[in-house]
C-alpha cells in the first residue's frame, strides 16, 4: 500500500463517523514566489474554515492552477471525493487532493480536540553535533546555518542538476544513495507529492532520525511513522482570515500560523483520536 492509499483510508474512516464539510474555496499565491518563497503553497478551505496546504511549485502546477482554477469543480465539492484525487497520477489532481486531505485532517484534529505541540526549533529537532553526518532532502537555505554552525557534515540531495557541486561547508548531490551514510536526515514534505517518499526512506534506512518538515506536512502522520519517519513538522493556522490574506498577497504568514511538531512518542495515534469523535 502507498502512503496516499493509507492516508485516504484513514480519512474515509473519519468520514464514516459524521458528515464532512464541503469545499468552500481554493486560495492561490501570487503568480511568482518572492525571494523568500512565500508563494510556494496553495490552501484549500472547507466550509467549517479548515485549511489544508499543498506545495504548488512542482513543474507548472501553479501556472495551471491559476489559469484554470474554476475548471477543477472545487466550490461545494465533497471534500473526501477531492481528497481521493491524491491517490491519482496527475500532478494537478494530486496537489488538489493532498490539499483537501490536509484540510480534512485539520477538521479531524479540531473535532477530536487535538492540538499538536509547538515546534521547539526550525530544523526538526535534529540537534546537530560536530562531526555528525546529516542528510538534507531538498535544499533548505534558511536551515544551513544551524547545521553547519554546529560543525556537522552536510550532504544535500537535490533533483536539479544545476545545484550539484561543492559549496561553502556542504555538498549538493543528485545521488540519493549517499544518504545511507547519514545518521540524521531532514526532508521537505514535497516527497509526498512527487512519489519519491518510499525510495528516499529506503536510502535512509540506517538513519536514527528522519524529520519531515514544511507547511504542507499537515497530513495524518501514522503511515509516515510506520515507514520510518520519526518527526513531522507542519503549520497550524490560528487566524484563518489573516492567513488567507497573507497567502494570496505573498506576505509573511508568521503572525497567523505557528509551526508544530509531531513525533511517534507524542502523537496519540489516529485510532485513539477517532474514538473521541
């Protein structure tokens, strides 16, 4: 079973308990992200105000969404039906399905009375140490200082050939096999959209810590923990209206959302939360 299948199965079990809110709107960022990449994500909103985020800079996803937002039959749609699109192969449909699934997850958390803990730091609680070999899947420029400043050795795995090569204090490679030598790994949640999750996790089978972070990591973590992910860091929206306005204008969303942290030890589990509903 794929992660998407496992995830959707859980959402279907939730939907059996009570009717889900329908889709209210899809909120898109500006046509081009700014230098801080504040336009990397879309937000799908349900009628109860639940928001689900999804990365939109893979290929031409954002352009296609902006050109044909009305063609995806989202307003008033069954949220679970849209979420099921995540299991498909079309990139646009996967993006929308993932956003819908994450919105349903937020609805699930709210109905179960669950609120994840605030994240203690921005690097997935890696606690880098001098001489440690750390892997990074996707180049997180803002996180480099914390890791390199601790004296750790950093290997970054990227898909873009133009980024490969030696850098000041770290190396970028196209070979995911080099992650096998890393005891700790931090990864973008984009793995959940480009079908590389299981392949990357297989390369990191000896890592004792695998942190997946990013605003779109708002999914149920059970199937990720079962696959070897040890930490999931996402964004919890506190002020829906302000968040949407900031996303659509390309402004900072920091005042309307906070970073949260989930680990296998701190997370109650889907089955336990489902019993609360």
